C-alpha cells in the first residue's frame, strides 16, 4: 500500500469516529450542508457537490497537490522512485482530510439514500492531476463501530491518480475571469486583447460605463458557473464558459446580475495553454470564420469534457473496481505469479446484460516458451488455475462481506491466440461451496462457450 494512501486515509478513519445524530441533514440539504461545513469550519469554500444516482460526489480544486515539481524532478534525472513524485503536500493532505470528514459527517446523519461516495481532488494550477477516492458508506459505518479492522477498510477504499486534461484546458479561462476581477484595463488589454481596440472589448466585460467611457478597472465581479471543453485538433481546444457577472458595488448595484456565455479558442503547446480568441455566444452565429453555430454547441455540449463529473456507479461497479485493485496488489506480492507471468494486469468488470454477472480477465502472458493457457488435451494451464483460485477466493470473500446478491455468476475470460475468447462461468451457489472448501475450483469451473473470430475482443 502506498505512503500516499496511508497519509490521507488513516486520519479520516480516526476523524470519522465522531458521533452524529441519526438525521441531522435532511436529504434536500446534503449538498448545502457539505459546502457550509467545509467553508465555515475549514475555510474551503470552492468545493462542488453533486449526486449521480446514489453516489455522492465532491470536487476539491487545489492550487498545489504534489510536493515535487514533476518537470523539474524528471529533468534533473534524480528521481529513482516514481512513487515519490506523487507525494501530496501537507496543505493538500489537510484539505482532503477536512473534506472527507465533512462528507462523512453528513453521509452518516442524513435520510438521503447514499450508497457510495467519490472525492476528486484536482491540481488545477500546475499538473492537472486528479487524486480520487471511492468508497462505500456502509464501510465507513462498520469501521466506526470496529466491525471491520482498519487494514480491511484500507483495502475497500479505491484510490487512483490520473491526468485531467480538461483541468489544464480550462486553466487559461479561469485565469481570464480572475484577471477581470482584479487587473486593470491596460493589463487586460496586453494579456488578452493585444490586437483588439479597447472600444470593442471594454463594454462586453464592464470596463466601460453606460455612456461608453472606458474605465481603469472593471465594474463587474465574475463567477464561473460552468466550464466544458472539446478538442478540435491536437493543439486546439474550444472551451465553453458560463459565468455570472454582478456589480462590484453591492450597496448601489450599477447593473443587474447577468448570466453570460462565451467560447474560448485555446491553443495548447507543451505545458502551456494560451487563449487565442474570445467569442460571446450571443454573437456566435454572426461569426463567418468560425465553424460552430450556437445550435451545434448547445446540442453537443453534454458530451464535452468537464474537469469534474461524479461517476454513476452501482455497488456492483464499485466491487469490481475494488476487486481489481485488490488483485493487482496481490499479484505484485505473489512470488509464483511474478515468476510465471509477464506484464500481468488483472481486471474485474460488472456487467448487467444479458443478466448481472462479474467478469475477470488477466491481461498477461506465461513466461515459459511454448506455454499454452488452455488446450483440449491438457485443459487449463496449472499457473492459470493457481491465479484463478486466488481470484475466486478473494471474490467470494468480498461479495459475501458486503452480502451482495445481485449477480448470477463469476466469469473467467481467457484469450487464446489473440483470436479465440474462452469463457468459464462459476454459478453463485458453487462459489459459496468453493468458499467453504467443499468443492475445488476444477469442480465448479464450467466452459460456457468459445468465440472464434478475428474481431473477438474481451469486453
């Protein structure tokens, strides 16, 4: 288990032991409650909270997530352990802990139906990297009452690190609206409108009064409501921004609050993104040199990239993610698997059609020369059976610990000669007999079908 995981999850374990009343937060107040707790008690006022099905999702934007600068570290040639690159800063760890605690306080004392939680902490300033945590609310309850040990709880939380392209693409747009709030007219002109006359951009962005007089500073405070983006070419991105502009003079507002929309043409080169053009959506249809129309944008916008989207997970999906992580760790620690397989990657999936089932596939090859995973004469290779036995044992234990019944069988998939896909199913009842050691794996494996086609793929 990585030091990163211990650094963040262990404090959350102890903090989540704090008691809460049964229903302190009614279901219609969950989102507001989490935002209020994080802002008032921890001064973290920019979290986003949303639901996807029964999954509670929280987005935590960070200015600096990792302690080490990726570019400088790699260029120096002094990095010997890649894991050191992903050590979070102390400030980032503290914020993640505070948000996790806020989530747990609300989740454990609401009547809203919540099965899973998802926290995404994203470095929106430097790297665009996401640190994500996905867990089951019942595990939080069980560890609070010592029903499961902390070591088991750590295995049940799925954590991941990945690149968030949209966070990088949106970065110059966030800078633009931040600058509108604080920079003077000359700086805005130099940074964003070097080839545009002041008279064209200053009224649009409230750097002019109603009489048209150009002002030194803007009259509006800008708040970003939504950012979405789409890649047009390798280095060209279009970013959609929906923003709210309110008068800086709150006592005597100079204009009513307005919701405005813009498209930004952004050029990405290396680790730098630069705004090339800003187009108000209200004028889009009159732009003859731009390939998008307003109708095209609004129709396709739901499919554009966002920097945060809560995954709509079922418990089955979550268990597949958890089992994948468990087996990857197990494979890295098992000497026999290390000695018999090359580039091993183990993947669980939860499928609901034609009926609910779990599938397991090992993307690996046997090390020995002329080793065949399966043949009609010899059956399944003994090293494959060893791996599958470990998998089936872990699977049976995990689904039983969650009392999860919404599946019919566990399917083992074996690719043969890059064309043939062999499928073995183990029914749920047989898995329980296997778990009790009343039947062996060979006794319960049943070859269901063989797919022989050049286009056959592992689902």
